[in-house]
C-alpha cells in the first residue's frame, strides 16, 4: 500500500477516488480549497507552492502516487486555464521529486474528451499553455466568459504536455509512470448545471451508452492506472466517455 496525493479531493471525481484508495488500504493526502489535508489554491503561484510544501511535509518527502484531479468548468476562461492546465502541471512537476523516491510510482492526470470532441478548440490558447505563458493564456481565456473553449483547450494542452513529459528521463527514467484519463460527461457537482444542455445536444455530443458516467467509475479507472497492474502504461490518455468519441471520430485510432 502507498501514499497517494489526490487534488480536487473535496468533491466529485477527487472525492470518489480518495474514498476508493482508502478502502483498498492506501494513505491519501487530499488537496483542495477546503475540506482537505492540504488547503491550497492551485489557480495561483503562491497556492501551488503552498501545495508542494504542504504535501512534502505531510508525506515525509516520499509519494507513491499522484492524481491531478482538480479542475473547474463553467467559470471565466482565465480561471479555467490557471487551474486546469497550470495548476495540474505545477502539481505533477512539483511532486515529481517525491514520486522519484516512491515505490512503483505512478501519476495520473484527469483530462477530458472535450479536447478531441469539441469543435473550434482555440489552438492559440493551447500553444500559450504549452509555452508556459500563463499571462498570455489568461489573456486569451478572458475572451471566453463561459469558459467552454478554455476548458477544452486547457485539457488538450494538458494531454499534450503529459505525453511529452511521460517519456522524458525525468519521468520514465526515474521509474515514474505518467498517464491520463479523458472522461466524457460525468455526473458531479461541477457538471450539474450543464447536464440538461449536454443531453440536449443529440448528434453534436452523442452518448451511445445513453447515460452519464459516474465519479465511482472514473475512480475505478484511476485506481487501476495507479496500480502495478498498469505497469506497461506510459504516456497513455485513456478515453472513457460512453462511446462519444467513437461515435464522432470512428476512423481515428
């Protein structure tokens, strides 16, 4: 059993994942804005630094796993990119040295199928994220008051960053597996306000299974990817969306 950090632990996917990990004997260090072992705001540089410091102290300098699950949607675009991309990358990069001291270390980020199914994802915003230019990314996100385009762009940038980093000596060379999942529409408090809209999109956003996913189902996949049973996964982005991407992009493999 290991010590695993879960960000976004106060609700939704993060809470479900923490619960499942604890039930299987792991120690979980939760990170969130509230109701967490380490309270930190991943939207800010100071908050990210506080997260690394708090986790390092709580973990005694050693981690076996990280789940970067913190994320926001339906917010101003500048906040979305700061949390979903820069907060996630800061979590993974900041805690990487602790993972390097762990056993069978694994990190998993929560991306989204919106990165590949949502039309019109602003490539300029993706580029600003990957360039590490948070000021420019926030400037571009400010033109997206509903945060929908920024959400897809931030998740696409995160997936691209992760695939590049996973095969780097700092990650795989240190024995750390880095992967991601790309959920579709999952019933959580974050998605409650847009559920009717999503189910009304029909052919634009089909869900062949005919229902939303659950946080418990996502937690099961995250727990698997953290485990030694997933030892051959490296740089993978695993889609779990009830068939949405398969319906929209059947010839992409």
